[in-house]
C-alpha cells in the first residue's frame, strides 16, 4: 500500500491564505507508524505492508505488526472470490507460516475497511502535519483507490463500498482505477515524447511483492495530450517478489536447520540480508557469492550464484510466461515492455525479459520511480478528473472484460430456434423465444465516458394495479472458454436435461470441500472446476 499527495504551496497575502496547486510535484508518504511509534516518527519506506492483526484492544497494521504472530495478508483478494481462489502454484507450494487462514474470524470486507480506515487516518495526519489546519479544513480531499487488473465488476464495487465505509468519500469524490492502468499513465508520461509515435504498442508489467499485473496499450494520439487505448485485456497472477523470500527461507531450513548453531535469530538475520542485499542486487553474475550472517558450525556459510539462481527461477519463469502471453494477446507488434513496481526494478528480471524478447525486436525499459509508479499514476488520474488541464495521458478506450446484455423476446424461428424454448406471446399473438441481446461484447473497445444507448419495449398487462415500476436485469458473461457470449441466458449457466416426466429440469452438479483447522472448520463451494470460496455454515 502506498500514499501520495499532490504538490501544494500555501502563501500568505495579507489576511488571506491561498493554496497553490502544483500537480507536477508529487510527494509520496514514506513515514509510517511502527510498533514503537503511532505517528510520523516510525518506519521509513516507500510502501507499507498490506497486513492487519487483531487483538482484544483493536488492531495493528503495516509496520506496527511484529515479526511473529498471525496476521491477515492479501485479504483484498477476498473481495473477488473467483480470482482469490485462482491462486498460483507458488502460493500453494510456498505458504506464509504467519498468514491467518482465509476468512478466519472476519470477512474480507471487514479487513479491507479496517485497513483503509487506518490508511485514511494516517494520510490525514500527514496532511495536517504539512498544511495549516485552516487551509486543510477548507480544501477538499479526494481519494483514489487502485485495484488489480483482473478484478470483476463485483470486486470493484466491493472496493468502493469498503472505501466509503472507511470514510474516504462517496460518489464522484472517490475514484477507483486499476493498478496497471495507473502505472501506465505515469510510465508513458515519464518517457521521452520523441520516442512515442501514433500506433506504438506497449506492454506494462507491474511486478510487485505479491502480484504481477500486465496490460497493453496502443497510442492513438499525441496532441493535445497523449491518448492511449487498450490493446489487450489485463492479466496477472500471484508471483511477486514475496515468493523469493519464502523460497529462500525454505532453502535455508532445508540446508542448515541441522546445524547446532541454527536458531530463529540466525534465520531472521539471514532473511534481512536476503531482502536488503541479495534480492535487490542479484544480477546472475556467475562470480557472485553471498554470505549468510552469523556463524554456523563455526564456519561462515556462503551461497553461490547457482543456488540464488535456483531460488529466482520458479518466480521468474512464471513472470516470463505472463509477459509472453500478454505480448501474444495484443495481436500487434509491441514496441516495448515497461517495467514498474518494486520487483520491476530488478536487474535480473529485466535482463531475463530482454533475453526472451530480443529476437522480436522488443525493448525492455524500467520506468523511473518504478516503485511508486502506480500511486503516481493514480494521483495523475485523480487530478485530471478535477481539471482537464491536468491531463497528461488519457485513456480513450478500454477492452471489455465481459459481455453485458439483457434477456429480450424475439420472434420464434422454427428453422434455427429450439422448440422447447418457445412460448406464446398473448400481446402479439404469436410464438416468441427469449434470447440474449449483448449491448457490449467481450473484447469490444469501449470509449471512456461515452454511453451506449439501446432502446427496448416492455409490455405489461394493464388490468391489475397501476404500474409503478419496471425491473430489468443486466447479465454478464465472462466467456472464459472463448466460445462467444451465450445466445440464451442459461446457455453458459446450469445445463438443462429432460426428466422422465418429459419436463425440462436444471441439473446442478457441485461439490462441497470441507477443511478442518485447529478449532474451526471451513466449507467451500466448487462448481464447474471453480472454487467460489467459503460458504456460510448455519449450525442447528
């Protein structure tokens, strides 16, 4: 989690104070409360861990949490159950021993709301430290929340609701933008404009600690501001640099836990050395050798490049596969891969990507301020929404992740329609059939802030009570198999079978997965090879 504010300058003109906006000045918040300080004198970092820990007196968050004890991690992914359960092999093979079990005690919505509340309180404390009280009280504050690229509409709405409950505003005062889109806005704005031409396509790789998100953009215009449109839908996975730490820890325990001098202190020092030195400086140089701090069996232990390379390999391979898939999904020549995020600044990751795409003539570039590119781009987006003159990069169109439509009536066609689906329409006096009318289809380029209007009719019998409301449902089709949106509303839903009585029935085949933990049990629903997360259990 990162926070940033737009540049401001408070000037005194006689009895009147005036706040001058300076959007080109972006100030990241780098001071965070820790276990010893609840204010601005705690830990110094460009980002704060997205972790929360509860006790009888409330909760602690970020750097306030110590090295030990269970804490909730990656809880925001629980806002999108379908994607939250689609964890990577890395997450399964290298779990975090301090992570609380999913949905243990609190819902993802509660965890996200509490964490965002802590973030808001800290942000307000930082602003009150920088600006006079009277100036801040008269200045509107708006929040911009970023989300993963692959999140569903439901998860986006849940994020907005959590932010509202955390006191971050409502309506147009609260903005939600995807993380790779925010990063792309900043990274492209930071590039040399002479190297950008209309038609250029870029792949943005946001490699962070937990997730790696990708998205592609094509330049559609250069003036009056840089305009881009999506060239391929976003993708992502849980394969960030955190897994390097987990693999390294397992490596140490497998190799050195039998040493008589091995203990938790040696492990903690080794993990700190890996985080600060090895992980950030590793370049794949065969002459590199890294020391494990402390004495083990009276002899300092070292780790050769070969061992470190083996630690990096499973994570690097998964990222390479994601980037390769995103490049192929653009179906157009890609000019460059832009790397942002903390792990996106890794020399070794950059070089491995260059090796993979060298034969295709694709450049690989690391964005300046890559660690904070997402939050800087989110700030740019928020400022542009308040005043169009602040717009440096504009997203003119996005590719629809799903199809959206409504169930409508069409005249029955005996040659093409299923006889079992027809029904008699008394208003028109003929046979009709219910079919889907897809207003937006998956893959369509949807222009920002440009509505699409389709006209429909609904006939309701008028001999009852006066008509006061009409209800219409809008349906979404993810089309994960790539077969195209369904013709009928239930075509990609539950299958229909004919019973012994010659009637049609929905056939729902599902599984319940029961997992026993110490002191409690969870129940999860699996349908069509998809895990839909924990289900509520009512004990009677």
